[in-house]
C-alpha cells in the first residue's frame, strides 16, 4: 500500500480537467485524482458548453469536496477549456487530466523527490487502454533538455510523452512568466505546440519512476478514428517551434523535422485510406498530392504496401503510389467509402 502520509507537505498542485459531454466518465477521473491526494490539491473542472448532464455533475462534485472548483463557459474546445483553467489556477504546479482518463494509484506519494529537485517539468509513466507506453527516459534529474540525449526522439514521437498535455506536471511560474496558452486555432497538435514552446523555456526536468496515468484511447471519438484533413497543416504550424526548441538545446533539427513531416504524411494517408466520412474529392486529391510530393513518404508507403497482408486489396493503393496519382487515390477512397 502507498504511504499516504508522503503526500502531506507537497506544494499546491492544480489539476485542470476540460469537460465536454463527459457525464459518463468524469466521476471516475475526479475520484482517481482525489485518491490519496493532499489537502491543498486544487481541481478545476471546466465545463465547456456540455449538452448532457456534465454541468450538473460538475456542480455536484464541487459541492462534495472543497478542493474542486467549476468554471462554466460556452463551448470553445479543449484548448479554450485548458486555457481557462490555466488562468484560474492558484497552484504552483499544473496537471492536465482528460475527463475520460484517470490517474493510477500512487502518484502523489511518488512526487516528493521530484519536487525536492526543483525542476520545471515533471514526467511520470503512462499506459493506454490499447497497450503499455514505456517512458523512454530513465528516472532521474536532467539539468536541461540538452541532457535528454537519444531519449528526445522517442519522447517527441513514438511514445507521445512530449505530444500530449499529460503525463506531466508543468511549473506554473514558467507558464505565467511566458504567458503560454494553448493555441485555440488548432484542432490538432495544439498540445504538441504547447509542450514544444514550454520546452523552449524549460531548464530542468525530473522523471519519476512508476506508471500513474491511464489513457482510455479506445473510445469512438478518438482522433485516430476520424476522417480529417488537417494533419499536414498542423505539422507545418508546429514545425518552427520544434526547430527553435531543438536548436536552443543543441540538437540538429533536420532529422527531427524530417521525421515530423513523414509521420504527419503517413498519419494523414492512414486517415484518408482507413476512415469513412465525407470529404470532397478536391480536398482528398490535394492531400494525397501533398503526401506523394514527399519522397520519404512515397518510399515508406511503398514498403508498407508491399508488406500488406492482403495484397489484392492493397493493389489499388500500390498503383496510386507507384504512379504518383493523387486523383486515382482520391477517387478510389471515395468509392470504397461509399460501397464497401
């Protein structure tokens, strides 16, 4: 059993939960936050224009625990909700938790050593409903992001630790000094941009041993299951901030930027070919054209399609990629979505 007394004396933490139509999961998220938490924890529930029972549930949770505050605002998206929480936060540290996720037991008891090191960013382990996500960074103190070394690449890309607003605690003083907020104009990668800009201004990082965040990524609303066409544009918005951060800490940005472009292209291709939904032919064709314009993306797609377990089903895609034919790919994916 975790030593609950270890949570006593922690500096005040503000946990911010953006809540939109989260009545089915919000209580689970809040209960996980409060379990073993110190008395000076502040939980801010930002009801972002919900149309279900979320507003009433937020108010009921706040009435049941003095550590919980509620902000009701018109729907503006997760970024606007998180920004409202940042502006209202009184804590020395900021923790973001999604209303459909949960903390795992033991986080509060694991934090004293991290706080004692006086970093500006604290990382801790997470796992997902779809499977484990090992932290690429060994536990310990890192004086600057330059000291992350080879862990920088997986932290930025494969693991998602520097992509999502969790699982981490941000030094509130750094946020206030820089005025950093989430970019409400972005509908994807807004958390990538937030983390990247924060890392431009971060001096020290502490990585806590243990897994304390659980992401329910198997929900139907997951971005990986939605047909959308903004991944390439979002990557272009975040790339300059990524380059600035990498240069500041002595990393060669070229391989990181190339990988960022490639991942955006492959993810966009995956949505276009694997998700049903309405998207005009012209938009589809333009997106496929931008993907095929990247030599690295074409090479990766050819390799991926050669390994496809269903070669006959992959044949139309292989032809489209080999012939550099975005119109063919756009037409085929539209027909496939309509009739298959």
